[in-house]
C-alpha cells in the first residue's frame, strides 16, 4: 500500500475522484481515504498546513498502516534561478529544513552546526537534510520525464526546502535559494521526510509549481494549476505501474 499525503484538499481533488468509490476512515483524528488507483492500493490523507501537522499526520499513518512508500504531493513556490514556471513539475532529490537552527551574528547556523541530529537511526545521523529514497527516485524520474514531455511542461529534479515562514520578498527568496540550493519551497515536506526516516519508510515528493517566490503578489499565483500538475503526474505514475502489472 502506498500513502499519499497532501496539506489541503485542493491538492487532491482530482485524485479523490479516481479513488472513488473508496472508504473514508479516521486516522489520528484526520480523514483517511482508502481505495485503489489503477490497481494499486492507496491511502490518502490531508495533514493540514505546516511542519507540526505534517509530522503528526504521517507518524500516525505509518504506525497504523505501515505503507511501503509515502509520497508527499501538493504545490510549491519556485525559487529564482530554478527556471520553473507555474504549472511545471518538481521532483525532490532531498528535503531540507530551511529555518531549523539559529540566526547568529555570524549568519544562519543549521542543526548540524548546533550539534543536534533530528533523526538518529542505525548509526546514521540526519540534521537538516533528508535524502529521498534512491531507488524510488530512479523509478519516478524517467516516467515523469516522459509525462512532462508529453504535456509540454518542465520537470526539474533537485533539492526542496521546507520553511515555516515563506519567502515573500525578493531578497528573502534569493537568500534562501543561495543558502539551500533548492528548486522550490513548501511548508511540510521535510517534516514528512524526517518522520519517514525515523521509521525507515521510503519517501518521495512531487510538487506542481503554483507561484514564484519573491515579493508576494497573490494575483500572479495559480494554486489550482500547480495542484492539478502534481495530481496529473501521480496519476501517470500509478497508471504506468498498472500497465506493467497487466500488460496487454
């Protein structure tokens, strides 16, 4: 069973149509949608916005269902220099906490500089950065490249950054992009990746670009277009898996 986690319902509207009819259960005081997507068993949950909601939701989900893979889906804001535009796709190679640490006179100090690992498991210490499962990334990338080429959008693969305070100024966006090297930012992914790392559950993340980071101008955003791009990519993945299981 594969678990899909999004922050809010607009990020899963299309997927829930394809899951229907499905069971709607309760898991950790959140609705859990259980069904099949092109022959693959799926559990879908809305965590709520932010790191705390994401961590609580995925921890409960893993404890309850023990999924073979957790996929974070939703929208993201693209950083300057990423060459991403609204409606494009981004696939995470790693998730980075952008603001877990200390702002000191000498600059930003992350958790490694402070000496506090966020996850310690099997002799491995993880601080601000959580790599995506490599075998999952190798599987997803070619399928999503074909999908993006087929619909005429761009797919970028690289680091994502998760923040509590979004980059709503040009200076803030430039600084976060410089410091992290990330393609885009969101508010949940690193928390999901952290809890998956704690449990040893493979993690992946696909996001559609809904806006460009920088001076905040909501009139230039298109959350629905970004959400639909991510959901279309997920559908393509599951459909291709279904075809592999049942070749003509």
